[in-house]
């Protein structure tokens, strides 16, 4: 499965959250009431992360993604038409595939009536060697457990957490190894970024969880942007939110590769989505955009070419 691969191979040279962050984590947690059975649909049918025999584990790689939303039918109709994804229903959990490669799930959860600011969202799963250890480190650093470690037939062990700023992420120890590192095809996840109030501090947190090498992105026009490296590949980036962007909560933003960015953006709007950030020349030469699906979940799209990899961009 080709999900969230490192785009470019590179050479790598306990605190209590503030009151505002504790409130945001509580808002997120409202989506995860009774999470012990969140995957209770037919976990025996969850696909393995890879079917390639002898695949190694690649700690630090993002290997799966989930969408938590209160309207799964609206979501899969949108993504199916936009990216050509196909779907398999496991009850309250939907598996999405691109060109027959399973790449994410969609989970139906009611929106909490007393938390109107809670919104549907995507989040990714990081490959780790020890899920219980990851849980201990999350709690020690001031994060929160939203779904405790659980064994899944054919999948392995996984859990879902919120980091100290409230951003959702999962961890998984795959029983079949992890997907190989190769460039995503159109319709696959291609990149993931963390939007943080303090990217350096966030990098230290995820470094403890996944063993990343953290490198400052000196090519970025903004200060305090960092790249997470493992096994010689760029796995993710952490970007520091401008102070004036108080309405944007820390979260992970996942990107899908597309063939034609402008056509994708136009089609997303026609299908009921919203354009949150339109293509701009200063953002990857106009080859990325940020959208929201009809349920309100944000995601990115990227038109990628081999030329963009030159110089380590």
C-alpha cells in the first residue's frame, strides 16, 4: 500500500497544557466517547497494512488515516467522485481504497450537542515499535489517550491519542510490516503536516514517540518550520502557526496527490466542498491547496512532479 510515503529522501545530520489547550482536548474527546468499541464493526475484516511478504517495520512513517465525521455517506460520495476512491462497508466503519489499495477509514460519530466547535477531521497513524510505550510517553508529556491500545486481527495493535496541543494522531504496530517507500500515485496520500503553536516543541514530542530526526526547514519562508525524518525519508513537517491565526487549532493536515490541481479544486467546490486556501504561487509554486469536504473536514491536495523533488524541496 502506498500511503503517506516520504516524498524526498534526505540526509539527516512533562508539562501541563495551558487552560485553552486543555479545553480543546476536551472538545476533541467528545467525539470519542465509548471509544473502546469504536472499531467494533467487523475488525476481522480490517485489511493488513501491506500484503508484501517480509515487509519491514518503518517506525515514524505515517501508514494509515482515519476520518471522524458525523456524515459518512456525504463524505464517501464526495471523496469517491473527487478521487475515484472505492469503499467497503464494515458497519460503522468504512474502508476507502485507491486503485484497490486500502488507504484510510471513515468512522461515523455523532457530533456532540454541547460542543458545537467540534468538527469532523482527518488524522494519521504513525508506525511505532511499541504501542504501550507510546501511550506512556504521550501521558508523560501531557497528551491524552482517546482510544487505548487494542489488538486488531490482521492489522496489529493500534491506539489513538491527542498530543499536548490537542492534535489527534494514531499509532500502530503492524503485524504484517509497513508499506514500502515509493512515490504516491494520484489519489494516494502523499504528505502530512502538523500545524502547531510551537513546531520545535511539537517536534520534540513526536521525536520521543517515533524516534524522528528533526531538521529545521531552511527553505521555508517562515521561521520555526521543521521536517520529521526517519530511515532517511521525510515523513512529515511541523509548521508554526502565525500568532494572528488564533481561529486555527493545532491539527494534522493530510495531502492527496492529484493530476491537475486547478481541476481538482474546481470539482471539489462543485461537489459541495469548500476552498480554504486556494493555489498560490508562493505555496509550492502554486501546486497545493487546502480544501474542506461537505462535512467540514479539512485536507490538502498537491500536484506533484519529479521536478519538484530537485534540490530537496
